């Protein structure tokens, strides 16, 4: 059965849903494409295609989250008998504000329950169907997640990778205020000889100057590891050209060194923006 026209009508909504859960647009596109493969191979008639796609997409997201951060073993309540996913309500089309690195503090099931309920107003009986648990357990997951999300985390207690990723996100999105918040007043940017040959600045001093330099920049930078430390790197045609080597102190960026030395770049490995939380 050809569902292509109906699927295309749902693609944007499903992509928004997957992006909100995973906080990664590229992964969201991959998930939605996988959902299309699932429906393309399904021969059983589907009464409510939007709800079916919502359930499949959410479960694929949950599998991806569990692959990132395996959950601790915990009792799982069996789902109560009920209707098929096709009979569940369809998610609202609106998408809430992205929660950023705070979502990475939630377990996969907490994250899904919270996003589906608090962002999309999905009822707990439907969330229970998606998570293969009971409505009461789904409610508890959302409640725990809500408590974690609303608990403020002091800047000086953020992990180094969280500070780096928050800084790079603010740079990409042109959030000058956030850049200023994340920079120490006496922060310094410098560069090694190889980076200077590629045209990086030799030195930038002070929070205001550094924030202005990075504001709206770093669009081609991707998250990396250099040993145990998180950083970012500028990639050109799939090849790392310049590493942004961060120093953080008390929740602030105190220094960034542009490094293009081949030996340094050879020790660098790609990471997901939230993989340091594992």
C-alpha cells in the first residue's frame, strides 16, 4: 500500500518531534527516514496513520537515546491491556522551546515522557503505550524529569563538555548575551603556528572582544574529544582543520587555543554533542 503522500504530509511534524526528543536535527532526519522505511514495508492496514507514525518515531528515538546512555536497571511495570497505537491521540503540531543540555541529565524514558507530556500534551495512557509501561509509571517518569529540569544547576557545577557545547551553540545561534555569560572577564584566545598559517587570529583578549568574534560564527565546527577533554573543531570537506581547545574554570571559558598542528589533530576524535554525559 502506497503511503507516500500521507507520509510527506506528516514529515515536518515527525521531524519536529524527533528533534525535540533527541536535540539533534541530523539524527531526527535519520529517525524519520527510518520511520518511512517501516511504513513502506508494512502491509497491514493502518486506521490512524498519524498516530501510528508518532508511536513508531517516538520508539525509534527512545532506542537511539538508550544507545547513547543505557538506563540503569529498574522495575518495569507491564502495560495495561488497551487499544493499538493507531487508536491513540495524535501529537499536537506545536514544538516547545528546546531544553538544551538539561535534557542530557534525564534518563531516556524520563526524557521521552517529559517531552511528550509537557511539550506536546500527550496523555499518560498514550505515553505508557509508547514506553511499554503503565500510565502511573509514565506519570512518575514525567514527574521525575520535571523536577530535574526545573532544578537550577550553578554554572560552576556544569561539566566541562556542557560549558563547551553551550558556548558553541551560543556562537552558532548568535546569542551574544549567552556568550558573555559563559566567558570569564579576562579570557584569552590564542593560536599555534599552524593555525596562524590558516588565518586564525593570533590573540584576542577580554570577554567582550571574544564574544564579538564568535557571535554568529563557528557554523562548521563540530564537537570533539582531545584526550578526556571536550572541544570543538572546524571541519572543511569532512576534514578537521582547526581544533578549538577550551580551558574552563568555575563554569566559565577562560581560554581557547586554535590548534592546527597535525599531531594534535591526529589525537582528536569526534563526539556527539552530549556523548560526554555517558
